[in-house]
C-alpha cells in the first residue's frame, strides 16, 4: 500500500473541507452585507417607500443565508461519503501496509 497516496487523499479531503467552510463564510458575509445595506438605506435616505427597499434587501439576505447553509450541508454530506471511500486504505495504513 502506498502511504504517500493515502496522505495525499487525506490532505485533498482537508482542503475540500476548508474550501466548503470558506464558501459558507462567503455566503454568510454577503448575506450580512445585504442586511446592513437594507437597514442603512432606509435610515440614511428617508425615501418614500424606503421600507419596501429595506424588506427586499432583508429577504435577499435571508435567501442567501438559506442557500449558503443548504449548499454547505449538501457538500459536507458528499465530502463525508468520499471520506468513507478512503477508509479502507486507512485500515491498511494503520496495520502497516500488510
């Protein structure tokens, strides 16, 4: 059993996990920007119908948060399934490559 192959696969999974987390944080950041923009626009500009703009921005913010969370958990489930695939190699590695 090639121990370098096992290490490479483990590192690839770790990179994928970190990329998934980074993507979720990007969705979260964008969602927060829309929420802040919605609240700020209504307070700063005092436009007629400004509440409608505020609600639109808050709805967009909520949608982005839900989509980002759903994407995170879908990808996490796929990563977990792929991690089980290399589990057999890990057993061989722990036994010493017998």
